[in-house]
C-alpha cells in the first residue's frame, strides 16, 4: 500500500516537473501549430461570424453578427426584441449605437470598453505576436480544466494580467481568465472554449462559455465563420 502511495506521489511530482520544464515559448509555439500554423494566421486578412448568445440572467437568446479585419477593426451587431445594437472599433476609436438611448446616434465608448474591444479585434488572437504586443509570459505549471490537464500561462503587460490555459495534449486553448468591463463594472471573467472546428485551416472554438464567480452568465455559440472576405473600412467607421 505504501509503495502505491509512493509511486503516485512520484508520478505527480514528475508531471509537475515536466510542466515546469517546458518553456512558455515552447507551449505557445505548439499551440499556434495546433491551431493551424503561423503562416495561416499571417495570411488571414478578415473574417465574419454569425451565431447566438444565451444570456443566463435574462433567460433569452440573441442573434449576432461579427466582422473583424486586420488592423484592429471590428464590428459587432446584435438584435434584442427587434432593436439593433452596434458596437465597433476602427482600430483606435470605439463606438456604439444603442437604440435604448432614444437618439439612434453613434456615441464614443469609454476607455475601459475600448481596451476590451482592442483585444477582441486582434485578428491573430492572444498568442501570435504576443511579445510585439508588449506581453511577457510565465508558465505556472499544470492544472485541471474541465477534466483536462492544461498549462497555465500568466500574461502580464503593465498593469494588465490575464491567464491562458493550454491543453497539454491537443495544445488548443481551453480557458482564459481576465478582468473585463461588463454592465458598467469590472469583473473577473472566465471564458471556457470548446467545440473546435477547422475554418480555412485554422482551428476555432464554436462555443464559448463566460463565467463570473463560478456562475455562467453567457454562452456564445457560433453557427458560421467565413475568412478572407472583402469588408470595406467604412463598416468600422463611426457615423457622423
């Protein structure tokens, strides 16, 4: 019995050592390769996606359409009870049209919202070019994520910190943790990624579950993604 306990302890120690031995750059390189390779990302100029958002607290589903273009441009449209909401960024200026304000006019977004949007508008994602984006990364070892062993990477840039969890077998991203501005408040938000599918040579998660304090607040399900399509820059420009 003691031998079994000893062997189990040794196995756990070996796994922990192995997780620490692999460098962040090696994990990130393997993850980029698993997603399709650096060349596929660099060839990506734009993409569009459609799907639904299930809002747990509101007990309602909303359809949405997303457009992203290289250069930090993004436009997100969703419809609620017949009202169309638009949130966009042209690379630097973030804006939105909220029909509930009664004006129907585009308004600039606060800086804290713009920061989150810039992350969403990064067409290459969290891993490609992270050093050029100003992030430093530390490998915190292996942890359990939804029953899978994952490497926990700590990303730091100035006052910002986020944690990215990479599956130790598939090297696809399983989870991310960071502070986000939601409903006028800054919250610790977990995003769980699943249902990966190959789109234009890049593996993309078709389901994302957002949680705060262990409670699911939103589930995003993608229906269709199209890559390298023509999108005019005017789509992202704030109307006058």
